[in-house]
C-alpha cells in the first residue's frame, strides 16, 4: 500500500509535472542551453505553439533548440518521464535495489526496456569527478572481495579467486565509500593505484593482514591492520574494518537476492548503484525522495546507447 500511495504523486502520473520536476532538479536557477552553456534568461526563449513539443527552449546565442533531456542519459528516449521517475524511485527506495523484471512488471514496459533503463540510471549514479577521501585524522578502511562463479552445479564453475570478479572498496566510516572492479584481478600494483589516486596520504589506512596492502601502507600517515586469521576484528588501538565488510555484505545480499546474476562486464555499474545508495543512506539523513532526486541530478553529461552515437 505504501508503494501505491507513493505513486499517486503527480510526477508519476502527469508528463508535464514530471518534466517540470526534472527541470527543477537540473535547472534550479533557470534553463541552461545544452549546446553552448548559455544561462542568460533574456537570451533563452520557451517555444510556444502547436508545432513546438512540450518543454522545448530556443537559445539566441547558438541558435539551437533544446529540452531538459538533451545531453543526459534520457536523450532520445521514447520512455515517458513519468516512468523514468517511477523506475528511479523504485531503484532507490530499498537497500537491495529493484530488478529489471520488477520494473518491467510494475511500470508497464518491456523487459528489454526495463533492463536498459536500469543501466542508464546506474550510469547516472556514478561520480565522474570525486575528490580525495579522508585527510589528516581520518581512517580509511580498505578491503577486497570476490564475486560471482559460486554455483558448483554450473557447467562453467571453476575454483579459485582468479575465476571471480575482484572488487576493492574504500570506506570513510560515517561518510562515504568508493568501490572498484579490478578487471585484471586484485594485485598489489593495481590496488596501490586505486589507493593513492583516491585517498589523501595524510589518512590512516586500515586493512586486514593481506599482503596487498603491506607496501602501499607505508605511503600513508599510518597503517593499521586487523588479524582476521586470529579472529581479531578490532585491534588494540580501536581500529576496525567492519564498515567495509558490512558494505560487501549488503552488496552480495542484493546481488544474490535481487539481481541473481550479473555479467562481469556490468559489475562496475552495479557497484556504482550500491555505493550511491550507501553514500546517500537514511543513516545520513537522506530520504528516498532526496535519493531519487540526487540520482536525477547525475544524468547530465552522460550518454548510454544501444548503438554508438554519430
């Protein structure tokens, strides 16, 4: 009943309200030309008349027409914006996400369309220009895990970590996380590259006893280790890797319970999805509606198409 009550909101029912809501999210200070970046209200006109499609604007600087969806993952999409808002809300209302089959059944699109919509929204959730994590006095937890190829009944089953997708996560407790699919496997060289490009060297690095972090740990202000082999989960100085372990637990629970299967070529997008929800969780005071709006804010400057664009 709660889901049905939520979907009575006008943005899920009326295309005009859905477009206006998207304009409010992306253009809080008024329209911005998608072609030249002009934001002068006196040089942008809203097209009127029967021949003009809803939401069309004209820029007097570059003499181009544009709508709020131009230059976003929604560009040239035939799916109504009301259904985009529904899909984004469903993807953000729970910790485990929503499968393409559920989206397909709930909002009335084909499974192929729902699957592609989900990947576009995951692309919107990706942070393309993140700043450094941590800093002086901060402790960044780092750990690796392996996903996929777990069913021994499968004909393609092969034993060992080399047959699974390698994942490295960085967590700043109480703040946010970043997660990376290591396409060539988790090795000390690639793990070091992830750490030094994402974490401030003034931070304290907190890991388990894995040899992946032994050398790179010396490049930070401190390196605290947990002896997991000896069942140590909080070391004598009070450091722990429980936060990053909890993130992995949530990721695997969602993948096994909601998505069931994921091809390795798509792993990074699913990681972006779970990291986005973690970084905008209710524990940080973010509501489902705010999380959905933040997803919509990420659609700008990204394209994802079935075929290469011209």
